[in-house]
C-alpha cells in the first residue's frame, strides 16, 4: 500500500506541474484538444496505455535497465 500511495503521489505531482508552471498554455492546449474527435482521443489514450504497460514490463520484469 505504501508503494501504491507513493506512485499516486508522484503521478499527482507530475500531473500538476504543467498547470502550476504554464496555466495560460494549458488553457490553449485544452481548447485545441476539444476540437479533436472523440474516437481519435480514445485511440491516443489506448496507445499511451499500451506504451505505459510496456515501460512497466521493461522496468519490472527485465534486466534491461540494470
């Protein structure tokens, strides 16, 4: 549970940084995202999840990173 909460905390820090550092650019970015079709956003999210799973697998199950 400690590891899980640590990961959640780190994710919140990384997610919050752009809003803190660049609020005006984030507003512009979100306006542009609202113009992208939902299906395209869904596919982007799906592929990002697959990449994330791949990174986790490499980090936890292989000796590739040392």
